[in-house]
C-alpha cells in the first residue's frame, strides 16, 4: 500500500515469506502467541466469523509500526506489516 508516494504497508497472503521472527501463513494462533508473547493483542476480525487479528507492536510502537496477523480462528491466513494507522486498516488496496 502506497500513501502519499511512500510505502505504508506490505500485505502477505501467499507463499512462504516469514517475519524476522519466523512467523508465517499457516502458523497457529498459539505459535504466534508463543513467538510474540503478551505483545500479540487479540481482537475479533471484522469480516471472518470466528477469526482474529493478532496485532504486535512491541518495540516498533515507538517507531509507529506494527505487524497484524489475520486468522480464521485457528491459523494465520495472511499478515501485514507497516506503519500505524495504515497497518491497522482492515481494507487494503485493490
């Protein structure tokens, strides 16, 4: 996602790309929680019944950045990384 000519967010919804800590599509919610601990804040997903968003800010919060893992209630179906607020927007570019 580009906002005002700068990359604000990157969405990963296919493939084997991992975060720096090794989190990836297909991981369980428990695995994400084991990697990021209490930094993974769980909220209901807006569109996926029973799904969740696990938002990780950690040390990146002071830099205005975060990771958001979207799950079907059990496993990660996609994730995004970027600056706040864009990374928190449920809708992406099309």
